[in-house]
C-alpha cells in the first residue's frame, strides 16, 4: 500500500492528494498528471489523471486506490466506471481521480479541458 501518511481525523485535500499519488506510483500508473483546481471550480481542489496499460491494470489501480482511501478515513468515496475499467472515476471529495486506458484517455483528452488550470 501507499506509504504516504494521512492523519486519523478527516484528511485534508493535500493529504488525500499525497495518498493518491503514492498509491498510483506503487501500482505503476503511467503518465500521472495533477491539476490544481483551487479557485477554478468548487467540484474539488485537485484532479489527478493517470493511465493503466489494460482493463485489468486500470481495475487493479482503482481497487487499490479505493481501499487505500477508505483505510485512510476518506469518507463517501464514490466510484464510476467499474466493472468496464476503460475509464474509472474516483471522487474522493477534495480530489477527483480519473484512471484511463491510454486510448480512452487520448479520445476524451480531459487534460486539455482543464488546460487553463496550472498543474501542481
């Protein structure tokens, strides 16, 4: 599991982001991009976009991340896109995570949609 420490209370956006990035790294996610949404939208503070090599890899990344978030005390984690695993969206309150297969990521190109927001 991820080695980032998260406080026992309700983790803040930066703690959740650190956990997400550590877990994505542990699971060998590819092309991880973090977009700082603070001051741009009220949906979240950060958006993280990552790729997996296959449906199985995307599914494993998503499952491990969901488990890590829940273990860290992140409440009401919502998930869309399972079991297809072409594109899994994980809403961890202040951090939204998109995990794509590369061809689906290229098709939707959501990084471009948020291009005006600085990357963290």
